[in-house]
C-alpha cells in the first residue's frame, strides 16, 4: 500500500494563526451553546479564509472537535446534564453508520441527499416551536429506547459519512423531540457521543494525511476557551428561547446545505 500524497498546507503566517484562533473561538462558543461539534463553522471558514480543500478542512475540523467536545461534556456534567449510557449507545451506532455511509457514498446522489437533509431540518425547526423541553426531563433507558438510540446513532453516522453533517445537528433535536430529554441533557449527551466518533475518524484521517495538525491544535485550543462559556449561557436561557436560537442555527445549516444542493445540480 502506498502512502497518501502529501498535501500542500497553508503558509504559517500570522494571518493563518489568527484565523485559526478566531475560528476556534466561534466554534467553541456554538459548541457549548448548542451541543454541536463545531464542524459546521470550522469547515467553511477554513475553506473560505485559508483555502483548505474540503476533505482537509473536514479532517482538521474533526481533530479539533475532540478537545472541544471534552470541555463541553465536563461543563454540562457539572450541571448533571449528561446521559452517559445513551451517549455510549449513540456512539456505537455512529461508528457502524459511518462505515455504511462511506460505502454508500459513491452509490447515492449527493444532491438528493442534501435536499432530504434540508427537509429533515425544516421538520425539526417546525417541531421546536411546539415541543418545549422541561429542564427536569431525562432519557429513560429501556430495552426499546436502547435499541432506538443505537438506530439513531447508525443514522447519524450514515449522514456523517454521506454528506459530512451529523453530531448535534441531528442528535440534539431527536433526543428532545423523540426521547424526551431536556435541552441541556440533549446537548451534553450529544457532545459526549461525539468524542469516540471524532477520535475514530481522526485516526483514519491521520493515516491518509488528511489533517493539518497545527491548524487543528490552534482551533481546538481556542475553542476550549469558549466552550464552557457557551454551555454556561445555555443554562441561563429559557428553554423556549434556547429552541428559537437552535432553530436559527438550523436555518443557517439548512441554507448551507440547500446552496450545495443547487450547485451540485448545476454541475
């Protein structure tokens, strides 16, 4: 087996360092606030400002998510807002799903997938205005919910493998709307489940030379400084206000995906 070709990395200039730090600060804040990995912010900024290609940006983002999610988990765990067993079940499913998604990638239309994901986001946004989570709610783990959590993990992993979107964008609303979790527990659990998934993906990306380690370190360390702040702000927000903010974030993600779908169809 031949080694993957070495990638041309962005020049190590002061602008490079400042861009990575600024990206990390924003990604960390959103990660703590919404329980997402931050890749939906990191990837487009690395592509736009540092001219990373899409795969290198995704691999670098995944590596940066590991310390960011770890700090977020600690922040939510302090408030008792992490469901440990559900997070493990989600992670098991996601690892399997990611392999399925990678296998399906060349066999399914990316444009159709993106429009399907946009439709999913529209349904979730509408639901967030009708289901207001209770801060006292918790996920009840039974045989049925355990199996369902693994299935959700598989679905999330497949979507990550197919279109590079997963984690909190999918898991947080599902835990709230279907499993009855509080918004805080859904976010803390989402961040925990991301850690083994991101670690597994990062190991594979390192073998393929698909990670800019310096950029990942700068983004990850910077993100760690604001993740706890985002998690703290989340505890102060009224659940309805938190739903509105998360819906606005999903509108941003859905718009990005719709633009990609339109461009893909034109090509």
